[in-house]
C-alpha cells in the first residue's frame, strides 16, 4: 500500500488495483471519496515542489481532465498538492507502481492471447490430421501450465 497525504485535506492511497482519492478533511470542506481502477488511469503526472507546490495528477478515462491554467486555479479532484521532498518521492513511487501495474496487466493479456492462439494452432493441426489427439492434449496441457 502506498499513501500520500497532500495539502488542502487531500489524500491518495494506492492498494492493489485501486487508487482511492479522499478530499475534504478540512473543517469547512465536505468530505468526499473517489475510487478508481488503475486500468482506467490514462496517465500520471508528477511535478516536483519548488517555488510552488508539487503535485500528482491522475488523468482518468471518461472524465474531464482539464489541467489548471495557473497556480491560483483550484486543483481538480484528481490532483493532490504537496510541498516536501519526501512527499515528492512518494508521488514518484505511486506513479511507478501504477505504470508497472498497467504494463504487467497488458503483458498478461498478451500472454493469454498468445496461449489461446497457440492452442488454436495445435487444434487445427489435430483437426487436419497432422498431429494426434493425444499430441494435441499434451501440447495444450504444456501451454496451460
């Protein structure tokens, strides 16, 4: 689990395949929570704090992902502001986790499709009489692990 407490009562927690964004822990704010599947995150942008706050911004599929035009604009629901170097490093870890999770998910889908394709090829060879049913079953078992 990765967690980042940001400014303005905002927090992001990444656990498994879900990103949870909490908003409104300040007394005058209405408390809201938002959960997003990592597969629905298009990109993650991290800015290092300097003269202004750093931030982590999640671009989410199907949402209005307008970026702030100036520092005075209010942050979007998908943006967590922070000020310290340690929080910047945590934001980078969150970004890396999400990117690796997405990469591994895409890799798994490719492997599953490749396995199915291989089984179909062996099935065709069996149907065409090039290999026996026993040989097909052995290859299928080997591919399915």
